């Protein structure tokens, strides 16, 4: 058998862990209380095999949102009853289930309410299989952290280019141009260009020549920068149009980052204007979708009105400057915890059963 630590594919390791749980006699107390990683737990609770689903649904890391979804939509009554027995099933949810149309759900909720506070803490005894499973979970978590660090290190770095230098020159010369065009050049700066050997009779004439020459030079510089900016803007527009058509995320991000360093008034023309489709913008992770990490810093440039946000993970993400529309009832696990959003992001205001812990609803800046 292949050594687990020789495997570097997370999905493969997750499936090996799942098969190990099924093929070995793992104690019920352990399966309820072991720290099952979120990714593996999601895989378990959404498996087609009833036995696999039961293992996931009874685990202490199974969220209240997942339990509520299982109770409402799972077709197997045993799985529903198992979800009701989960320690995370709240009294509020159980009270609602007392009014359920299904007699067996009402009965299970009633019995669960009667046992709350009377549960006996059982000692979790670890045998060979439980200890081996602990080690497998430990390796999975280490491998996931390693993958996360590698992904972070391999993100494309934007290198300085001539357009960035041009933008820097514009910023450096902007104020100078304004001062000189208003003919507000100080006497000290003019006189510093006058040789001490000049006689007093020539001072007035030389000062006037210097003033005229300074103004001419500034006019040339300002006009040159203005023309350069127009060329830069035309180049950006051409690049964005081409990359939007070719659906090249990496090149698109390079162009957007180049754009972000340009004139602010020009940049605002592109807020919410660059179209991306779901296949480019999202990635599937087990049973749900996530926004690709490379897009998180440029959401305000993208047109996301047509992105399908059903089963999309929103928790912990700032979407307040985007035009992404979400329905709190349809996002992944009905979880908006620690997210930042604006009311314009919400296509529905039904927050029944939605996790709002740490959610910040602010005001759009753009």
C-alpha cells in the first residue's frame, strides 16, 4: 500500500481518510468528537452513501446551517434524525422542528429536547484505528497549510514597467506645471540662474528671458505628459478588451494592476465594467464554489452582476465595493459570518437561519 505521506493531492488524501473510516471499526464517541476538517466534513455530509453521510452529520464540527439544510432536504429519515441528535442542533431549531409537517421529525425533536442537559459525558477511548485516523487528519491539515503557503508564494508579482514610470513622472511634475503656467515663479529661483558676473544693466532683460524660457519649457512638458497619458489610456483600453475576449485571468490582473496606478479619474471609468464569467471568476471546492483568490483585490473593477452566487462561499470576504448580487438563503451554508457587504449586494433580505456573526454591512465607496 502506498504511504499516505507520499501523496500530495489533497482530494486523494481526503478520499483515503473517508475509506479508512468506512472500512475500520471506529468508535461512535470518536466519530462524534474528532476534529474533522471542514473540507472532509463537507465531502462526508454530501456523499451519496447513507453511511458516509451519517458519519459527517453526527460530527461536532458540523455547523448549525448544515444541520438545518440536512433536516430540511435530505431524503433519508435516519440522516435527519441523526442531525437532530447532533450537539450543535440548537434549542431554537428544535423548537421550530416541533411544528414540522413530518411526524418523525417532530417526534425526534421532542425526544432531543427532553435529553438536553441530561447527556452523560463518555470517555473517548482511542484504539489503534482511532490513533491512526488522528495521524491521517494531522497530515491532511499540514498538507493543506503547505498548499496554501505555496499558492500565496506563487501569486503573480506585478513588475514595474514604463507606464508606471510615466505615471510617477506625471505625479512629480503635476504641481510644477501648475505653478509655472500661472507665472508664479519666485524671484529667488530665477535669480539663481543669473551669473554673478552679469552687470546690473542686463538683469531685467535676463530675468524676462529666463521667465519666458521657463514657461516655454513647462508648456512643452505638460503637453507631452498629457499626450502620453492619452496613449497610456488607449493602451489600457485595448489590453482590457483583448484579455476580456481571450479570458486570460493572469494577463487581465496584470493590466488591472497597471491601471490602478494611473490617473484616479481615468481609473473610475472602469469600476464594475470588466466582464468575467463564472468559469473564470469561480473555482469549485468539493460541494461549493469560491471566488478565486487572485480576484479578491480587484472586485470593484469587475462586472459581476451575472455571476451565479448559489452555493458560493461569502464568509470572511469583503464584497462591499463590488456589484456582486447575493441571496443570503442561497449562499454556501447560509453563512455571511465576518463578511463585509453593502445592501446593494443583496438581492434578497431574508436572513432567516443565516449566520451573521461578525458581518459588517457598510456603504459602497464607488
